[in-house]
C-alpha cells in the first residue's frame, strides 16, 4: 500500500535495527483518514471470505479493526489485556509475551462474542515475533471458530512472526513489509 | 440519541444500582455501524467549534474517537495508560483513579501531539465520577491547548462527573444520560 509506505518513510523513526516508531499516524496519534484507507484495503482483500467478525487486541489494534469493520459491515471484538472487576467469568484466554513491555500478559475474550459459527479476520497494527497474533489464533481455535486470515498494517519481515504464519498456511496480508532497517533507512519488501 | 438508548435498553446488563455493562456493542464487542452513527452525531454537535484534534484514553475510547475523527476530518490522539519501553520521554502526564479497576494509573500524551494551537474535543465511552475526563482536561491545560468540549456516549447522571463538568462551564454532550438503575430498569434523563 503506497500511501502507507510513504508515511512510514516520511514520519517513521528508526531506533537501532529493530524499533520503528510510527506514533504520528498509527499508534498514539491516529490519522483517521489513512486508517480508513487501510480498512478499505483489508476489506477488499478479504471481501470474499465471508467474514463474520474482526478480532484484535487492545489498544492500537482497535482503530485498525473499527475502520475495517466499517467497510466489511461486521462487528469487532477486541481482546482485553487486564483483569477488570466487571469482567465476565466465562472467557477464552491466552498468554502473550510482549517484547516491547518485556512481560507476559493474558488476553481474554468473553465466550459470548466468539462462537463456532464465526469466520474471523484477525487484524493488528504490527507483526514482529507474532506473539499477539498467535494468542488471538489460539482464542479463535478455543472458540471452534474458523480463521479467514490475518491483516497486518506493518510487518517486520526480518522477524519470525510472518514467516511462521505463512508456513502454517495462514492467509497473511501485510500492507507494508519492512525487510530491514539499516542506518536509519527503511527497506521494504517489494 | 434514540438508536443508542434502544441498544442500551435491549442489550445493557444492569448489575446492582451502579454497574451498566454494554460490552455487546460498545466496549468489548463493538458495533462499527452504531459507532459510526455516534461519531456522526458528535461531529454534528461540534462542527462549528473549529476542532483540530480529538483526545481520548485507551482502550474503549479509541473506537469512539476514530469514528468521530472520520467525520470531523481531524486526527485522534489517545492517552496511554502504561509505561512502554519505547515511550517518549517528553510527555504530558496526569493521574486517574479507576473505580472499575480500583487503582490509580498514569495517563500520558507525547508533547509532540498536543500544542497551544490545538482546539481539542475530548471523547470517551463512559462518564461516571469523571476521573478519566478530568485527567484528559489536565493534559489539555498542560499543553496550553483550548478545550472545545467533551463528548460522552453514556453518562451516569447519578454520579458526580457530569454535574461537576457542567458547573465548571465545560460544554458536555452526552448521547445518553442514565439517571437511575432501579431493579434492573434503566431510567434515562429526558
């Protein structure tokens, strides 16, 4: 997606060889019109997949999911990361290790909002090692739902997550794949 | 907003006299088309306010903010609740006590994304005691930005938050105000 790649190049901040900050348009400040284009793009790619639900994890995934849901005309469910006092007892649950936060956290989805009849599109802002997406796939499987695919805004192609998902036969659509970050320069997969 | 009130009545779960769960359409599962109507409603109400930025706090506020931003054509900034390894050192910061989670947390916005020239609309899913909104107003003031108003999806009118904001002269637009929850029945302010 060319608009997205242009924004990554002009606004992304590369820190070392691993960290790419795009918080001017994706995960702190959000450019709603870019997100709407992203949602439209995912919608086109998965329009023949009979999606019934979009699954993501709080917080940054919510914007991507909502904008995609608008185009596909289906509800979003976002997995919650923390245990709240008024949370349902009946949940699907998985564990995710976050490299950014350097800790393991639980993600949970109420059993009410995912069922065997669902055909699920998972979306998220970033894919690196793939821990969050794998946790979400685990939840889809616990629900007995079927996985239509995974839509990622920015995949770090030099990490293992995308490779592993494709090897497992998961349909993965990444709108921008960064293959390397060398001396502050971003190299996209073409 | 009648569509919203109807959904609250048909799908809301009242627990005791204080907890209203609307996680089938607002804060766990999200009905994107209802959220789009909500965004359009906030956009109409604040369209003459020369809004330059929509401010909310993760996680449930993000969906409301993005759908409003789409209609107003301005960016969203969402305050972050936890300290991440790759967070900017330069932030506006405030403290918020959460009754739901029974703890105090920090909310932070990078100084890059809010400035004295901004005219800010704060939006959130719920307003009860008003702690989150007051934390966001604190951040707007720290930035020297001007506050255009506050847009809330569901206000608990029997708690102090809305009353206090109106008394301070803040323009508060709540799309549904619940004045009481008695024996599981929801009483709206008319």
